[in-house]
C-alpha cells in the first residue's frame, strides 16, 4: 500500500510550516531514519526523518513553499514491491480498470497533536488501501459528524480549539475526517465561508468612527477581545513617506499572537521585591576563582548573577510546591521538579530555552548549559524540546541598566520573573544608613494558578536564596 507523507506537527502549537528543502528526490529509495526534508517553523529549521521504507514516488509540495498546513499531503512513498509510477496523488495506486480509486480522506487533524514528538522530527504518515471501504474524496462530508439536534458533536481537539478561537459554531460544520469527524480544515473552511459564526456576545458598534480617528475592530463573533486597528487604519494616521513597511516573519507573528493571548487569557498580577546582592557577589567571586582551568588556561565555568537567579528560582519552586504548577483548562498540573525558562534575545525576537531540573543542577552546570543554549538560540539551532514547556521563566534586563520592569507570562507557564540591574543603594541597617548592592525583581503571576499569598511565598523563598546564596550549594 502507498504511504502518504503529511506535513508534520513539530510542536504542540504548530499550525503551518515552510517546506524549506527536499533532501530526497522522486525515485530515490527511502530507508527508515533517512532525512527526507527540512521544515521551517517559526523558530527553527528541523530535519524530518522517514519512519517507513520504500521509494519516494511523488513530491506534491515543492521546496520553498510557505505556510503549508499541518497534516496536508506533501509526498507519497511507494511501499516495497510497488511500482512508483503507478502511484497517484491522494495515496491510492491507479486502479487496473479505467477508473482510478477515489483518494481516502486526510488523517484527522488531531493526529498532528497526538503524534507530535517535540524535536523528534518524524514525518506524519497515512497508509491507504487501494479502495478503502466507504472512502470519500477529501472534503466530502460523511454521516455521523453530529448527532441529532442538541446531540454530541464529534470533532478533534485541534478543531474544537480553532472553533473556539474563531467563534465558529461546530454544530453547523460538516466533517470530512474519519466517520465524519470534524477536523481543523473543516473549521477553517467554515470560517472562510462566514456562514457558521457563533452568536455575538455584544452588539456591533452603531456607526464607524470618524476617519480622522479610526476605531478598533469590533470584537469577533463568539466573544473575545478587540482585534485592534487594521493595517489601513494605522497607516491612515501617518504621511506615506514617513515610514517603511517591515513584513512580519514567523517568529514575530508567533510572539505577537501568543503574548496577546496571554494578556487576554491569563489574569496577571505582580509582586516586587528588592534583593541584596553583597553575599552573592562575594560567593560568585570565590567560586569563579576556584574554577579548574584547562591546558590553555580557560576556566571550566564562569558564573554570572543570572546563573544564581535561575538556580534560586528552581529551588524556590520546589520549596513552594503549590507554585510549581501550570494551568491546563480544567485542572492544574503540578510538577515534581523545577523547569525554568530563560529569555535569550536574538535579532527580531527571542527564544526561551528551558533548564530542566534546575533545582537539582549545580551552578556550574546551569552556567555552561545556558552558554550553549544562548549560542545556539542566536544561530536558531535549538530543538523544540529545548525551548518548549517550563513552569516559569527568567527575563533579565539588568545588563541594559533597567532597574524595574514587568514581563508577560509565556504560555503555558504560570509565572515569569523580571530581573533588574544590581545597583548601590543606601538602606537602613541596625538603625544606621548603609550602602548595599540591591537588585529589584518582579514576579508576574497567573492568578488562576497562584493566589497572592502563594505568589508572595514563592518570591520570599527566592529572595531568601539570593540573599543567603550558600543555600544553593547544599
């Protein structure tokens, strides 16, 4: 049986990808483990391996094609013993009679979620019988997608999520997945038709705003926050020769979408503390001075203040276990170890690689791991599993002289620590003025997971570790 090669989901949130390059050509033999193609996501270029053997019979999406939806058919592999020339688009071999068998429906879009192996880089496959029983052409509805009026609607999790986001009423959508199940492309088609929008939760504006001061878009049908000004509305405020237009790349689009959603969905609140650094700076100097050196005189590690911050957050999360958790729609996921993301700025955006088990790792291990992550982040060589997940993150702008700021939580995480610059300040100690080095830190908390007292307990644990850093060594 021929094997359909589908656009893989390389991360849980991936919806589209760019087919950057085919590394095999039509007629090439394929073995399990062979690299078939390079796929560009919003943050990385991934090599995708084959998981079946055969011959690459047809390439249906040429290299260089952008925005290919997850689970779209991109190539066909002829299985062992099959004639590659007899394979047609859709995955079914040409019938012996004059009429070719109809192609089977595409795999349910939810398979993109279920088969995602972050960083695993395997293509999605779909085996197709020569004449599958009851098969219909892709896009044709099948009975059973919905029960009678008020009955259950059968839809993939991805389709339900898209429908919720876009305000599409699932009950009016015709499914084209297995057994008539509604899948992602059905919802997208319904949205494009505009015929299945859920009832609006608020009345539309009675009249458009004056041209001189264009109004934001109305809230999308089905609820949600305003979408903001359109491109033409924004450009209308400025003279045409006053600016240049910079197209958005995939990373900037994703950052804008994810963080806008975070501010709309996660109820943020903020807790700020001042941490004295004098003891930490002395310990850092001692530890760096004790680092072993190689034959060229290069030390085995060089600790930064940020390395101590990462370690302190990791330990604080395990000391306040109720805060070591994330929101998951109808429940909270609580973790056994601390996973701390660290924001790394690159041209046009940022990565947030995650230090796994930060509570268990030594300061030197964290330091060397972060140096490797930062170098590969700037080269866009991180693997998805290296920057996905995490419970909290650290965003440090101290090196830019920023004293205090607040950061936006990066979903699905439940908090983020904004770290300012260490500076000399006059404080009162034992009733007398004294000069100490102080660093201001602000924790943004998701109120669905952390209440005020719980967030304060986490910040207090972090502050205690920063001001008594010997506790990070035992």
